[in-house]
C-alpha cells in the first residue's frame, strides 16, 4: 500500500500526471509553455500508450508528467509509472484524458508490486496521492492481489502443502475463523480418497484444509481452490518445459484464500467455508498409476486415464464434501487446463457456471472492475468423451478436443443438481512484464468474483 498515499493540502503539491492520447495531444500541447512543447518534440512524444515525457518548469524542477494511455485498458493507464518515475509524490491531473480515478490508482498500486522474498526490491516506488476513501476501498483489493502473487511466486520448496495450510491458518487467526485439516492417511479414514491418491507419492503428506467463518444463520458460501503445490504430471510425466513453472499449479488455492480474506474483511453476511486440497503430484513407487479405479467420496468410480489430469481429482472430493453442507453458492478456482489457455489465451480466465443468471451477473461485474472473464459452455454431450469401459467415468479421455469443457463437466458431476456453482479455470500467471502485470504470479478473476459476492450478499 506504500504506493498510494492520502491526498493532503500543503506547501509541497504532488507532481501532476496528465493522461493523453492521439486525440487529446493537441489540447495537451496548448496547456504547455514553449519550452515544454519543444521538449515534447525533442523526445518524439506521440501519446502512444505507454509513452512518457517528464517536463520541467523554468527552474529545472519536475513540473508535470505526460503519459500516453489506451482508454480501452484503464487499469494499465498509469501502471508503469511507479517503478519508472523518479521517487516522489504524484497526483492525477484534472486535465487530459479522463481516467477512472479508482482504476487508475489500482493500476498504479499493482504496478508497484515487487516480489522480495529472495532479493531486495530493485527500487522504491513513486507514490500517488489519492482521496482517503479511495485508499479505504482499494487497500483490501491490493493486499489480496499481492497475496495471490506472493503465494504463486514462492517456489514449492517453500510453498508445499503444509505452507499452504499455514497461509490458511494465518488468515483464520486474523479473522477469528475456525481452521482444521486432514493430513496423510487421515484423508482415507474420513473418505477423501482422490486427494490422498494424487498426493501419496510425495515426501510431504497431502492434506485438506478447511476454514469456517460467519454466523450459522447466514447464507452459506463455499470457496474451493486447487492446491497442487507442484505437478510433475505423475507417472504420465510432463516434459521439462511443461514442468518448469508448475509451482504455480496451486494458483487456484491462492485465489480462493485471497477471496476468503476479502469476504471476511468486508464482513459479508455469509457463512463461509473455504476448502483447500493441498498436494504434490509426485513420482515414486506408490504413485497413482494410469488404469487405476478410485471410488470417490461422492461414490462415483473414476478410472485414471491420465495421472496429469490430477487437479479435477483433488477438487472432486472437496466439492463433494462442501456440497454436503448445502451451500447457497459454490465457487471454485483452479489452474486446471492448458486447453483454456489455448482457447482464450493467458489473460482471460474461463468461467463455467450451471446458472445463467449468476454467470451473466459475474461477467458484468468483471467488466465493471476491469477484471474480465469469458464464459465457456457446460456442453453436456461432451460427457461421453470421459466414458470408461469399467468405471462410471474417467478423469480424462483419448480426445484432445474441448479439454477445458470436459474438465468442467467432470467436476460438475460432484455438484448436486440445482446447487449454484461457478468454476474458474485461470492461468494465475503473467509470462512477461506488462504495466500493472509483472512477470510471475497473478490474480485473475479475483476482483470480478469479489464484486459479484458483494453485490449478491452485501
């Protein structure tokens, strides 16, 4: 939060930052003096998105910053500035392209993020002066995004199943929530066979972490997050390039944990349950084998067609258990399929839902907060792609078609008919640095889902 400060009246006014584009550049130039206009020309400033020019006054002091923006991407408008401008205080100028002050400030704060667990910050961030109410609104969202990024960026050696459980316990302590967990063979004793099967080959025991918060009389909300802390693919081993970034395969858990924190911090009137199945999909003599049949908590027999389709297995037992509590709404997050990335690319999480009204409302919330989602269909005829000759169905199939849809259809079988459910297949990662979106772990769909929950339950 150090990137945003409260705007105060005083002798030393923050430096104004004026947003402009090709349409508004002429008007911007008219507001400048002759020397400043000449400096714009000398720098070749053309107001293209991301272009920046620093302007001084007659005494050589920084007087104004002019930045080119893309009005179609308000979150990125000022997001590159906190780590590129000289350290100091800035404010959004009243002139120029009109920016949504909240989104611009959020982008600034997200652009100031640096992951500092293993090395020092490269530099201090420039600060943006905003209204106190803006800080109060944005602070939880900024902290939640940073939490997702930190959890996903942390290598598996320091973010295994136990450490993921510790993150939930830390959250529970902060909000006086109850936390319990099942570890190792306790999963078998209490009927979580698929979570155990996926994680049993690791030297670190698999576990299911559960958090409860809120009044028992309030509507029940269930959040579930895929916590595969590392995915080798199991005996269906991934190639090295496919395994390189699999520390991020717990990105769904990171999202669910962060969203639970937002719900509790906002004191939404819900009875919240958070479930995190946390495992490593490793290779050892006792690893889950292709061709095995597992009878799940819900009683469905599942043939293991591919040990690399493990995320849906850890989620299915968690979904079945959570559904036993009869929640009013289920939301799960998972870095589930490469097929979703092929279909929608890295920036658009795939949203699946069994309720059209809830899906449309969530999509609208995503657009409103510049956190877009894209709905894919639960096309039930594709269930036949998961047919098994000896079990109720398989966890994967021979066809590479519609991989994100068939994964969602697999999990839908564990949600009782008529129980509202949304599934977010998210990448949770930025492949390269972009304004407000640093390379590494990323929150995608988090703000959209929180906006929807606020609208539904507040």
